[in-house]
C-alpha cells in the first residue's frame, strides 16, 4: 500500500472508467437543457442563482457542479464568508436576506422532494418574497441544477475540469 506523503499529490491517479460524454452523445438534449437553464435564469439576480446552484449541489454531493458554481458565485460578487455559510445558512441567517433564505429553503425542499415533498410553509414563504414569475424562475433554476447534478454524477464528471 502506498502512502501519500505530499498534500499536493492526488490520492489516486488511476484512470476513471469510461462514461458517456453526455454533451456529445445527446447533443439535442444537451442543447435543450442549456436553453432551459438560460431561460430559467432570466430576471433573477445572478448571485441568487448561484446560491441555489451551490445549495442543491451540496445536497446532491455533486463536486463537479459545486466547484463550478462556487467559482461562478465569486465572479458574480459573492464573498467567501457567504459561500462558507451556505451549508449552514439556517444557523447563519444574518449572512442572507429573507428572500435568499426563502430561496434556499425552497431549494432544499425541491432537491430533497422524496423526503417529505415541498411543505406548504416553505412554498408560502418563497411566494411571500417572489412574485409568481420570479417564483416560477426560482423553481426552474432549482430543477435545472438538479438535472445538471444528476448528469454530472451519472457521467462521472470530475471537479475542476469544467471547460467553459
């Protein structure tokens, strides 16, 4: 058994088993998802979109998307303090507006929908902070990131290899 003695050396350099390149193998589907993603974001603050992406990616354990969207959030002006608080936003509410908290709660409920559905109080709180059009877009952003997370996980995407 080899021991990794350097913090800079990856633990395993074994090649990953081949997985389908979704963007190439299902080009029309990929393009449709890209269009859905772009339409979902319309009218929403880019920083809010990234908070939603980050929280869903954390819940889904999608390192590829989490890496990509924390970088995108920084580009959208997010602070390191707020990024570090996303997983514990309920305990660090003072870092987030009530609107952001409502979006994060809705993100959790929709992402974990199989656990208990989307509770009425979570939906009502989101509806109190977003008009119907905004709320539909927030839901759409949640749906798209959950789809992207599942694609990345199913196809073995590796964090840090985003080619955008």
